[in-house]
């Protein structure tokens, strides 16, 4: 392995830190590397070509007050693969918040658990007062890697192979001032477009927009909601966008007193807004369904008069958490998909009759489902999803679900090893939806190592066909993206 140390950052986290989401699998990285000639176990596929990108919360400083796992600075880890060769890189997302705290030598913003008024600097996000860490999601659009923040912020661009910083996305400045853009922007590989939404505590509470393949904002319209909401994802089909209004949102009375207490309103329905991808507010059709919260969509597509949307239905969106003073993890149990009971689910929205038909695709608990990116917005059959380790917000197994038959494969990682969201990467010359590979990063506490692991997409149960050792153990993380070589500059 040939390793170049690019930079090392100062951290004010204590050497004796005991926070469960700043230690162990979530131990932050402070060094940035380029690495070549990586050690490979097994056979690296010669017909795999592209880049795997994964974002994560990677704090250099504790937040003001109590720290939440979503407060950390964004860091991208990448694996570029082409013709049997691999390169690894990792870089912090160069946000103004990162620069300001490094200059100050400590935290300037309160985290998700604290009142925004405790922040020393003006913040961002629908909740307001948060540091825009751009630590949630990453996609590749218009030849650039684009990172985003879960409660809305700037979008930051990087070169998808070198991770060189390219600044913030200029088009965001053409949207509503101060609103930013939510995580889970959607890239349609068929058109080159990026679809997005944002949300705020200010009326109309949501907007929807489209950015073309040249990274130009070409469509932006309001989507009026009854009040402040907490949408996290959206969906699209060949002709439509689907936006969400779930009955899990801030309590109105608490908001009047400046508190952001999340409440599940069981007496309200889930609502879905379906509008043409370049449609106007008057074109929106609203559909009502069983009350729940959906953190992540799998895919959506059109069949006849219906828009079909698949995602992960939460059976208990706002569980009552019993905090154990002897277990610092207990306060974060609401991040455990087993506590939320998230299961793959399908909604059929009939555009002619307005009727909604809904139900489970499988009774297994899973989340963070990825698909063949060429099938986004089109009919599909397979999703590769993750299972969480009981009591933790880490992934300890991958599943491959056939959404037509309900047949599910599973690969469980060894004890002490956790993985990342695992996208499907079509192989060169791919002839079928599952003709390719599944890629993930792992963190192993047993050996203090990390690997990139590559699975055959048609049979993940056999384990990885190749394991690529990284320069050091990397912080656990969630959202990721695969971009084939043709989509890179």
C-alpha cells in the first residue's frame, strides 16, 4: 500500500472521550489520505468501473451542550475502481462551519439536542441555529460530487474522483433566501436532472425544484403545507415528483415557546403530493394514507394510472425511550430501526380515482435501501438494504430483497464489524438489473481496520468477492452513492 498523508486536523475531543457516537465504530478520523496500490483479498472485478462515495458525521469538536450523532462535520470517503486498479481518498467537506470552528479552536454551534439560542454563531437548517455540516448525503450530478445536510443547508461540491473542493453550488442562491436544500436530492440518470426539495418553519413550508444536467436551476415552486413539517426524503418517476407530509413533526405549542419537541400525531394521515416534474402548485394531487413516518424511499415508478412508491414504513415513529443512566446509548435508541420497526412497504396512488392502496413488501426489519441507479424512477425488482445492530445506529447486515416475490437474501457481518449504506454498481456491459456488484465500507473493532468490500449483487449471501484494506479504520457512516465511470469527469 502506498499512502500519502494529505493533511491532519486539530481536534478538541478528549482522549478519554466516552460518548458512544464519538468512540468505537464512530471514532472520528482527523487525517486525510490518498492511498494507492491497496492490499486486496480475493478477486477485484475487472468489469467494475466508477467511484463509491460515502458521507459521515465526523466531529472535530463537541457541540455546545449535549452531542447528537448528527452534529458532526461531514467527511467523504471514496473508492475509485477502474480496470482492476483502486484508489482511496478521504476529505472533510470544506464548509464555513468547519473553517470557523477550526479557527476558533472549539465548538461554535449547539447541536440537535440543545436550544438554537445556545449557538455562538448564526446557524442554518429548518430548525435554525445548527451548523451546516453537510454530513448527511452525497450524490454525483453534472460531473460533481454534491453533499447535503439533513435539515437543509448549502450544497457543497467536490471533484468525484480527487475530492478536491469546488465550493458551494451556485444555483442554491437562486432559491428562497435562508432555506437551503434538504438532503436526499435525487439524480435521474436518464435525464441528467437533479430533483430536490427544501422545508422551513416559514410559510409555505416547502418548495420543490429541478436542476438540469448543466447544474442550472430550471424549476422551483412552492408546495404549501398546513404548517412546519419534517420531511426527509422524496421520490420521482419518469413524469412525476412525489413529496411527503407525514404526521411526525414539531409540537405547535412547544414551538411557540422556542422548543423543538417532535411529536407523532396519530390522528393525522400521511399525505403525498404528486405533481408533474415541471408542474405548478395548481397541478398537485394530494393523497392520504395510514399515519407513519418514512425516513427513506426505495424507488417509485408508474404503472397505468398509478404511481407506485416503495419505502420503509415505521410502525412506531416516535417510540417512548427509557433512558438508562448507566447506558449512554439508551438516549439514542430512537435511531435503532428495530425500535422504530421499519419495514419495506408499497403505496399505490391512483391518479384517476385518487385511491390509495398500501401494504408491506416484506415483514423483515431493514432500512437504507439502494437500487440499480439505472432503474431510478422506473420499474424495478431488487433493493439492497441494511439491518441495524440492536441498540445501535450501525449496520451489521446487508439484505437483498426481491420486491416482486418477497424472497430475501442476507449477509451478516462478523461480530465487531459494521458496514455502510451499500449501493448497487452495475458492471461494465451489464445486461440485467442485478448484473453487477454491491459495494460497502466496513469498520472492524476486532482488528482496528477498515475495508472496502465488494459483493456479487446476485448473491450477497456468499460474502464479499474482494476486500480492499484502507489506510486506517474509518468512522462508521450512512449515506453513499455509486457513480459509474461514464458519469465522472
